[in-house]
């Protein structure tokens, strides 16, 4: 995995200009927001980018069958 590829798109607010093409696929809901897989995608909540007016822009993203729908669920699964 490339160093500049976020682990989970939904855990931080991103700068749209700084996103890689691969990350843009995740934002568009064409790949898993967490791992980038394109298999068995399902609704995965929202990811956010900085908006030019200083706010946040929400994107409806998807996750694959292997990734948690909510990032917070992951820590629960680990414990
Ligand atoms: Zn995934």
C-alpha cells in the first residue's frame, strides 16, 4: 500500500486536491472506503473533504464485505 493512501477514508477530513486517483474512486463509492476493494460493495456511511468555503463536504462511500460499515466498530472487533 502506498504511504499516502489512507487506511480508512472515513477517519479524517481530506483535501480534495491532494487525493490520489485511487482515493477518488473510494470517495465516489466505486471502491471500498477502507481497503480499496471493488468486491461486494455495500453502503459504508460517509467520508468528508474540506469544502472551499471552510466547511466539510460529505461523500456517500461504500465498503466491501470484509470491512466494517462504521470505523468505530473496528476497535470493538479487535478487543
Ligand atoms: Zn474493504
